[in-house]
C-alpha cells in the first residue's frame, strides 16, 4: 500500500502563488508516473501535470504558470503555482500510477481557493 499526503493548499488572491507538496510513504517514484489532478466544484477531476522519465506535461490552461517537480531521493513532488486565477479554484490531488500494473494511488486532496 502506498500513501500520498498533500499539503500547501489555501486561500490566495488572484495573481498570487502557492506551492503544493506531495509526500509518498515509501520509495515508489522510480516505478511510478506522478501527477497532479484537480477537481472543481461540480466538475470532473482533470489532469493538471504529469511527470515521467524526467518529462513533465501540463494541461493547456496552466502552461507557463505552473511548474511540477519531483525529488526521487526525498519521495516528494511539488507543484509551484504562479499567477493564480479564480478558475484554478479546486481540490488538488496527488497521483501515483505504477508503470507496469496501472494501479493508481491518490492522496486525500488539498483545497486551493483563488478569490479576492
């Protein structure tokens, strides 16, 4: 069993920044694709960023504003979010997907609210 714990969410004004962190319970990063997802009220969960083999891809709406980074030695993955917009308001989830079995693990989510 793998546990993922997110932190760093909160309330921020439009144009502000937040940094989310995801910590894994054990060393899994070398065999897992890691990603950040978000779910806004009344909407489906969507992919924000996904990183594998040193390559990170972003959904179009966050390109140039969000940066995902992972530290395999520390079993952590961060999401730096800059120039936040009200439409970024959502619960953000950390995800780990095993590259061979496809098994997914999710964190409990951390809420981000962008509002003046």
